[in-house]
C-alpha cells in the first residue's frame, strides 16, 4: 500500500452510518447456533421445571458470553488463525492434542442429538421414519458445507438465524405472567436444590461452550482470506480500530439475540408447561409436542419449525468448528472458503463429524445420557481453552494492537473461574 493510500478497514465500520445487517457476521451466526435443539431442550426444561425462577441465569450469562466471544474473535482477527492454530503455535503440543479430541467427541454427541431432535420435530408435522429425517438433515448439512461458495454459505447461515424469531411468536401465543418474569430476571425464585443446581450448570454449559470459541475465531480468520482488504492485525495495525469496533458490535448483537431467544424459549415453557403442571421435558421435540394441548396448534407448529431451522444452522457450525480445530492442530489446509480438492482432510472431517452423529442415532444411543456426558466433556474442555485464550489475549505477537483491556481480561478470568466451578459441579 502506498503512503498516500487510505488505511484499509473493515468495510462495515465507516465514517458513514453502518448498515447493521452488513455488520453482523460471525458473532450473529455463533450466537444463533448456541440456541441449537439441545440448547432448546435445556431452556425448555428450565422453564418447565422452575417456571420463571431461572430467568436470571440468562441475564447473568450475557455479559460473560460477550466478553469471551469477543476475545475469541479478536484472537482470530489479530493473528489470522483460529484458537487451535494459536494453541499449537504458542503452547505445548500435548495440550492441543488433548483438547481437540475432546472437542470432537462433544460436538459429535451434540450433532447426533440435534439431528434426532430435528427429525422428531419434522415427524410431528409430517409422518416420516425417524432415521430418514436424521439422514436427510445430516446429508443436507454436509452438502451445504462442501458444495456452496463460502460467501454464499455464510449468507445462508445469516438468513437461517431468522428461524429463531419463531420463539418470539410462541411467547405471544402464551399467557405470560410478566410480573413473575420481571422478578425471575433479578431475584432467583426456584429454591436451591440439587435439581436446580444441575439445571443452572446446564444453562451455563449451553451458553458458554468451547465450540463457540473455536467457530467464531476461525470465521474471523476465514474472513481475512475472503476479503483481500483485510490482513491479520499483527501485520496491519492500522486496521485495528475498525476491526475491533465491528467485532464488538457483531458480538454484542449476536450474543444478545442468542440470550433473548433462549429467554423466549424458557418463558414459553414456564407460561405453558409449568403453569399446567408439566415439569419434565427430555428433548426439544417433546417440548414442542407438550405445547400443543396447552398452547394450541400455532405455538406447537412454530416451536417445531424453530427446532428444525436452528438445527440446520447449528449442525454445520458444530461439524465445522471440529474440523477447524483438528485441521489447525494438524497443520492441514483448512477453510470453508477452500475448494474441496484443496482441503480434502478438512472437508472429510466435516463429513465424518456429521456421519458419526448420524451413526449415534442408528445405534439408538440414549440422547439424554449422551448429552449429559457431552456437557461434562465441554465443561472439562472449556477451562483450559479459556485459560489459554486469556493468556493469548494479552500477547501482542498474537493479537497485534488488539490486545484486550484490563476490564475485558478481568471479566474473562472471572468467567474462566466460574466455568471451572461448573466443571467440578458437573463431574460430582
């Protein structure tokens, strides 16, 4: 770039007023994928069992999610590599080799559970064999990632986030006790018990999950390759201000959308299922089915369609985050922007992750027990990954001028300690 040329910046942050939809990208997709069918089951169970009493958990997790996801995004944008690539570069090999298989195992279990919930939800609307639905949704996920051009694929994922608006419709169809909801947002009212503690741990484990860190960081690195004007901030410090501003806005909106949708699901279950004495929901599809007699066909159909829509979004994110982590750790050519012939091992891992999720359904693995172990694995994996992220966030050779402030770092470390306590709670 000549000395007279203007400093390149992220095109969404300009002196003119930015267009919000153009600003949103990795943060929005990451946040929306957090409300996957397994997450929907968790929020539905929380609302069914405790009414509005756990609404405060989503208010508390919001700032924690924003900080951790912003740090992960800044690592990707600053270094031009994802979390696993940076861990391989800056930490002992045994660390990344221990973490990546755990991430793959947890993601495969989640993929299997999500495919099952999507198929069960479709069966509530259209009578088809369960495994046909699982196979169809799994195949669709693989085809989308392997065959679509990256920029078009990202656009599809962004539009799929709109499927989550279905849950705002279910709230409108429910008879919500707004006073109880307001109290539940600021004062825990569920009573302290082992079941309450387990559900709180599940909510935290669902909202702050390792695959989200890996996905958002890798997407920031991917976007550098896809936008020639962008460079890693370690090489182009003049791009820092606009890049950090875009990441912050994208993450604030994306995580806010994620938690508001999660709250809508919890409120729907509280106002319908809990209010009618239905306090046990073991899957997202069961939650949709239980809604029909108490909230009507409209709420039931919206809830079921929302599960399918968010599953189509979340399954590729789960498979993709595992492929990015394994590929970066193994020094493969990675990226959804690469041609399949150029990144064969990467795309093979995407297909393998989804295929193993399909096989879990064929093997009739107990989805509830599998999700419990997935939560335990995620809890164990999250803590060392977050420790590495907090340490990397202060290093200029990783972040360039995008090193995080003391305030962000403090919240990040507090979240790491909190997740460590949650991991211990899940194991014992």
